[in-house]
């Protein structure tokens, strides 16, 4: 059952629906907000959309690094 959750990211409120635990979605929003604020401190005067894109690129990089590590581990396990 979908639940409505209101989160705030970088000063903007978002009303979202989720079929997962609302606290999980709030934690995701908190992580995104924290990263956008970190980017904002490093890159003064950028518009929010650019800050969001830079934060998304950081998350994508982390994802691909973790996936690469996982795939390498999985390959090692398969070879055993």
C-alpha cells in the first residue's frame, strides 16, 4: 500500500508516495540533502539544478564503484 511522505531536500519540500517504509525514504532524502549541501559549500553560487546534478554524479560514481567491487568479488567466489 502506497504511503505519502513529505521530505525536504535542499530547502524544497517534496510530497512522495512509497510502498516501502517511509523512514527509509526519509533517510534517502536526508542523504541527498546532505550531499547537495556539501556540493553547495564547495561550489559557491551554482544554481540548485547544477548542485543536484553534481550530487547525482557523485552517487552514480559510488554506485558504479560498489558494483565493480561486487562483481569482482562475485567472480572470485564463482572461481572457487
